[in-house]
């Protein structure tokens, strides 16, 4: 009986004969993801994207490989580009929801999850939905102060604050200006923290986002360092 590992070996052999075969390399990357070889899957997706940099399935696959390795910032670079588009694939919304939940943005994660299953009900994940506080009886009103309802039972209280407490200051604490905050992430934070990834995609830091709203958000809330200085120090 042929196993997944046998299939991986066969695909590798086939790629030796046809190294520029993008569907073949994509199939290998997907198989590597399925057997938990996430770092190797990342490498295969990168090689495929070098041949066809704009292919949606390859970009999303690379984001999944990043996510599985805990490289959440790299995954966000890709996924946040997707969800800004009107033709974003449902799986991009689902992965975005997972990344948002990981960062503590529970309400936003709920919205992205609902968007994902509205586009494709087949990708619904009951366990993830319950973690978000979404069941037949429980809706988004069950998410209070960014804390998640326990999935043990209907009568179980919210999980302990010491486990799920959110940071005191974050982008979620700043009302409105979502477009500005997204631009800060995509044009400042991620390019500085992931320069190699942005270089691979031909992206650069900055690009027309300097405004009073931006300066206000950066001055008061942005928890990053730039060239060894805090952001508030740059905008006294």
C-alpha cells in the first residue's frame, strides 16, 4: 500500500526530471504540509513562487506553512494582502481568523471566520468556532473584553484572566482608523521585522502613509522599535 511518505519520495524523484514543473512542486508542497514537514513545505512553496510569484494557491500555501511553524508575522504579510481583495479565497479569511485569535483580536477573528464560511460553508471548523465562542446557542456577544468562552460546556465560565488577558494597549484599543493601522502593519511593522520576506516579494518600507492620523496612532500606541529608538521618541 502506498503511503504519504512514498508519494513524497516519488514526487521528489519526478521533480529531478522536471524541476520547473509548478503543479508538481505545488503537489509536493501540499503533501509535505499534510505529513507535518512544514519547513520543507515552505521551501517548496518558495521555489514554486520564484517561478510563478502571483499564483494565489502558492501564496496561500506558503502562508499555511508559515502558520504551522509559528511564523505568524510572515503569514500575516501574505494573508492581509489577500483579505483586502474582493476576490480573496475563503481559506485566506479562515487563516486570517486563526492569526487574529493568536494575537488576541477575538472579535475580529470572529468576523473573519464568519466571512470565510459565508463564502464556503464546507470549510467550517466546529472546534475553532467553539473556541471563538460561536455555537448554535452562543454568538459573538459571548465574547467579553476580548476573552474566549470555555469550550467545556454551556455552564462553564470564561477562562481565567491570567491565561487570556489581553495587552493593556494594542491597535484594537484604538477606535477607528482601521485603514491607517493596516497600512502601518503592512508598510512599517512587517517590512522592518521581516525584511527578507518583503525583499522576496519586491516590497519596500513605507509609501505614502504619513498623515496626522498615522502620527497620532504611532505616537501613542505602536509598540515597536525603529532603529533602536522608540516610536514616541521619533514623534515627540
